[in-house]
């Protein structure tokens, strides 16, 4: 049950992220990239297996929560946060310099 | 323990941070940056001498033994890439201090952090650490790509940044999948665990191997992920474009390392083993079409970078010692020559006034002989004509291919060279011979401006003269890469 919910959450996040990235306007693209990075962070967290109430260190045969994916997620969150901040500033600059919020800097032909 | 192994990381990191403090003192900042980059040269030479004996240098960070801690690993391939980066960075920086570095405040900070990321990606022996160093070099490159400003740079950078953010997400998914299936991220330990993986995990590992190919292919500009490159390299400031010549090679390095060590092509990486060669040849063909269609010299050189990536990956895609050895000889050649051509294109553009490096009727150059000789040298080296190192590299590659694959590889590599030759001859005749008026519009460039480009292009001559020791080294490197058990024993057996 928990596995199904986790997989569905990831699927919805990735689908929305990919859709928004393909919108080709800087604001939806930034939102899409954020959703994708949330999905990735959750995925990394799930790679340590879904266990509840277990200690984070090996202690005989009892189930343990793997601490390494949590460390990976922390790193990924920090990097993702910095990158999102950068891409927001870049999108603003592109809007100012190219005069359009389209990722190619021009309106598509109608 | 050999503490010099971490010096290529500490030096640019400290220099980058100090440069940040010296933003208000540009003269001092410039001197510090040049000094630190020059310091990389003896350090990497020392490391090359160490690794040249076939020894592995393993540096456990925090003294935690592998696979529990992160290790830096120095082998022949890493040492070669580090030395190449140091040589390229110093010459590019000497070009930049002629004025390009003042077009934005943080050039030196970003330059040093870029070097930190590149050196780290070459040295690390841990897959997640490789991701972190990729991010360091990427975020520095985002800043550098925008250096100088302007609408075209912003447009190209936006594409580059968004694509690489998606690439980073895929990288993390691949890392997570590998961790879930193998329970480790140390590359040597991964190699052991992947080879011994139970059959029910084979699908997951295949997915991870192909995801990693997509990620590294994006960095290396492998078809169909090469479309960002010409616009970005063609519009970046000259020293930045020249430094970026090594960036695609970081992707090539990651492909070479992953699919000889973690997923050997005759084992877990058999999909990649089948797909890499056709993709590389298609990249080469696409690059050759781009070279023929370029309307500006810098875009032409950018497409030559795509062609060189195709050539390199074709050599690696053969997965035999001849092919990898040829690719490793071709790699320094193409990096230095394309960087030299980017710098030369900048010198030419400055002497043509408002015409820049467009292939249009323009005024004559102020120094047609000097720039012409340099362009001729660069064109001969880049097109792969005898006697320079481009010819030797391609010859080694053509010799390495088995008769069954020879038809496609020979024809595409040779037609690609012909396309490069035609495009470069056309570019040379437009710029140097067919000129309007008889008066130069710009002053002559002093020797300090010409020297970095000249030295970069002259490296091709040096690589031809010293071809025998170089080829011995690259063949030994290829043999070392194709026997990954040595690497695994060195890393997992290393006692801190």
C-alpha cells in the first residue's frame, strides 16, 4: 500500500513537471523544474526502502532506516535550491533582455 | 599517503574564495588567479609522473576507507586529464587578462570554481561526489557563459541552464536507482556489486546505465543532445568558449570511466556497448553538416567541437585498446586546438571591426600574415591533415577498427574531415583573401594578445613531435582502463 502511494506520488509529480517544462514559457518551466526536483528528492529518499520507526544504524537483525539516502537528499535539496534561485534570476533577465518570456526569446508564429 | 592528489582541488578552491574577497582590488585578483592557475601546472605534472608508472593513488577523504568514505582516485587517465586542464586553463587565462576578464566583476572567482569542478570530476571515485562536482562546474559555467552580457548570451544560456537542470534530475534518478539496486555509490565497489547482481536487479541496472549515458551524453554533446552547444559556444566570450572546450571532454571522460569500470561493455553495459558507436558516428555526421553550414567563424569552431566529440566517442565506442588509445591521443589535441581557434577567432573579429567573425566581405586585417599563419596551422590540425597531430589521431582511430565495422567508420570519419577541410578553406579565403578596401580598420594586436592562441595551436606541433611517448602513455592508459580489476583492488584494498 505504502509503495503504491509513493509510486503514484512520484508519477504525478514527474508528469506535471514534464508537462510544465514543455510549456516553453520561463515561469512554467521554472515551476516544472521545481516539481521535477521534488520528485527526484522523494525518489532518492525512497531508495532507502520504506520503513517506519526503525533506528538509522545497523543493530543485528532488526530493520534499519538507511541513513545514506537521507544524506543524499539533503545535498540534492541544497543544490536544487541554489539552481532554482539561479534559474529564476536568469529567467527575469531573459524577460528583460529578450522582451518575451518565451524560452526562445520570441513569440511563436500564430 | 600522497597528499598532492588533493592539491588540484584545494588550489582553485582557495584561490576562488580569496578572489571573492579581492573583488575590490582587480589587479591583485588577476595576479592571484594567474598564480594559482600556473601553480596547477607543476602539481599536475608531478601527479602525471606518479601515475605514469601505472600506480594508483587513492586518497580517502576524512581518512574513511572505501567504500564507506569518499575517495579520490588518481590513475593514468585522471592524470592526463588534469594536466590537460591545467595547460588549457593557464593559456586561456593569459588571454583573458588582456581585458576580457574586466567585462564582469566575478570572472576570476567563477574561473577558479570552474577549475575546481572540472578537476574534482576527474579525480573523484564516488558517483554521488561526481554529481556534486558536476554541479559545481555547471553553476560556475552558467555564470561564465553569461560573462559580458547581451541578449544572445542570455538566450543561449537559458537553454543551457534548463537542459542541464533536467540532466541533473536524471543523474540523481540514475544514482538513486543504482543505490537501491547495489547499495553503494563508490565506483569500484559498484563495479563489484553490479557484476555480482542477482538477475532480478538486471533491469534496474540496465535502466541506470542508460540513464547515465543520457546524462553524460548531454554534457558531452552526443547526438541528439548536442543542439545547445553551437549557440552557447558561438556566443560566449572568447576565453570562456576556449575553456568550455574541456567541458564536453568531462562528459566524454565520464562515459569512458563508467562504461569501462562500472558497466563494462561486455557485461552490464552491453546496451551502451551497442549504441555508443552508432550515436557517435551520427554526432560526427551532424557536426560535419553544421560545420559546412556555419556563417560565423566561432560557430564553425563550435561545430568542430561537436565533430571532435563524435570522433572521440567513436574511438571509445569500439571498446578495444586501440580505439580508446586513439581517442585519448586525439582528446588533448582537439581540446587545445579548438580552444586555440576560439581565441584566434576573437583576435580576427577584433581586427575586422563591425564585421566581427561573420563570413562576409570585410576590411583587411591589420596583421594578415601572423593571423593567417596561425589560422593555417589551426585549420590543418583541426581538419586532420598530415603532418599534424589531428592526422595521427584519426589514423590511429582508423587502424583500430575491426574490418566488420570499418565501412561506416572509415567513410564517416573521412567525409567529416573533408567537410571540415572545405569549411575551413572557405572561411580562410573569405577572411584573409577576399577583402574590401585596402586599409585596416583596427590597430595591431601586441604579442601578449597573440601568444596564448599561438601557443595553444603550437601544442599540435608539440604533440606531433612527441607523438611516440604520448602514444605509449595513451596505450598504457587504455590497457589500464580495460583491466578494471586493478582499479578495484587499488581502491578497495587501500588502507588509510
